[in-house]
């Protein structure tokens, strides 16, 4: 179904803004004036975005920032969540979309999620015909981006 991804991003960001503020993290959106509609199940893509935002909040310290952005490339829209958090070691990057994989082995169920969030996010994005990827540098933060097909 054709959906307005910018509106979806704003709504999802609004839902996590309080949690970010509690931690002293600024959350901003950077969206172009015109974005084409995308062909998505808005509930599922909202789940993906929420997961990426919750991870960003969990791994960013007080005073840090998270930016959600979107841009169009031909017949795709790229949605990105970038943070100034702790970053992910290069050796862990190839595995972070694997089930139950944890970068921080000391995080247990009590402190961290199920270890399924990124796996599910990847499956949902791929089910929409998109791709998800990450760029990260320890101590500098992470940028998760996924693409969605333009509607029509």
C-alpha cells in the first residue's frame, strides 16, 4: 500500500522522543520537503524504525544525538537512523543481523532485548524488497539505513 514515509517517521520519532529526552539525548528528523510515497505495510516499517531508534537510544550516552533522515535515490527511498553512540566494533558488524547475536556479551535478557530486533528488522525490510545496512565506528556512533521501493 502506498504510504507517506515522512509522516510515519515523524510519528515513530514522536513515540520515542520522551525516552531519548530522559537520557539527555537529542532526537531530530531531517526530511526533504518532497518524498514520494513508498509501497509498504506501515505497521511493519514502523516496527523496523522503532527498533532502530530504541537501539540508538540504548547505545547513546547523555549529551548524544540521534538523527532520522530520508532521501530518494531513483526508485527507492532510503531511511536512516544515525547516532553518536558507542559504535560497533568492525569484527561484530558482519554478525549483527544474526539471530541472538550480541555485541556486548554481558548484556542479558534483563538489560537488553531478545537479540531478535535486528534480525526481524532485516527480514521485514527484505520482505518489502529493500535492503538494510550499517556503518559504524567505535566511539563515533552508528548509522543504520534501509531502502524501500517507491510506490507505483
